[in-house]
């Protein structure tokens, strides 16, 4: 916001410096008239006075200088009036104005660089510029105040959001916690533990079922062998009874034969 006014002042300075240079060039052309000097015999050397250039840029004034006309061995002649063109001498600007970098200081410095007839225009421009700058500063102040209020409101809303986030985090932590055997656990940990127990018990059940199946198959195999042995034993017993009966009949037959032989003898 400060660089724009400085740039405007610099532009105004360049414009009016160009106008001043043109005016000064015109005045210089007009003033380059030959010096009017009344002739005199044995005229002494003319001394040109040093005239200081006014700070406001006003045209220099002409000074009338009286010179005495003398010749060697004679009385001084009548005094003549000589109009001499003054030589402008450059006077350095006011260091205080050069060192003052404010807008008012630059404005005062600009007034010292223009002619008097240009000063009203500069003053009018300065007034318009000052009014515009005042309005801009007023708007900037209002915008800064509004921005400050909005910043405070945003900070307040941010603080409220932070407090609500903390409250929500606390509520979520309480809702997410589960007590297991007196130990507070999160639901995720509790689920991991429960699923771990389910998987463990499932594995144990699978092992038990597999083991019981093997034992059942072994028991069925042993039962089958027992039944086969029992059938074999029954068959062997039946055969043994038949053989015993057969041997008993054969023995009785032999006894009968023996009794017959003994009876005859």
C-alpha cells in the first residue's frame, strides 16, 4: 500500500520536472539577448556579480552595475550604467527535504522544483491524492478491523472445535472400552481375544474329533476281530464236539468188538 503512492509521486515528479525543463529552456532562449554596454574609452574590466538562483525556480533578476571609465593619466570619465546578465549558480537542495522520505516531505520537495504558476496544479493534485489516500487508509483500517474480528471469531470457533474434539475423543474412548476380568480393554483387543479363543477351541475340537474318529475306527477294527475269533471258536467247538462224538462212537464200537472177542474166547 505504500509503494503505490511513492510510485505516483515519482511519476508526478518526472512529469513536472519535464514541464519545468521546457519552461526553463524557453526562458533561457528569451533571455539570450546581447549585453548592452555603453562604450567608453579606457573602460575598466567589467565585474559580473554572482546571483543565486532562488529555490522556487523563479527567473533571475537583472542588476544594474555602475562602472567607472578611466584612462591612464586622465581623470575618471563620466559614470555609465551597464546591464549585465547574471550567471545562475547552482545551490544544493535542502538536505532536510532530501532526507525526508515521507509523502509530505516529497510533496514539499516537489514544490521547490517547480515555478509558482505550477504550484496550484501540484497542490490540487496533492489534495486529490491526499483525499484518495485518506479514503484508502480508511478502507484499509475498516478492512483490518473486520479481519481482526473475523480472526478472533475464527480462533474462538477453532477453540470450540478443539474442545468438542476432545470431548468426542473421550466419549469414543469410553464407548470403545470393554472390561474383561477387571481389565479395561478396547473393543478391538477384546474382539481379537474372543476370536483367538474361538479359534483355539475350534482347533482343540478338531483334534479331539479327529482323535475320537481314529479311536472309533480302532474300536470297530478290534470288535470285528473279536467277532471273527468268536465265530472261529464256535466253529472249532462244534467241530470238536462232532469229533468227540465220533471218537466216542468209535470207542464204543471197539469195546463192543472187544467184548465179543472175549466172550467167544
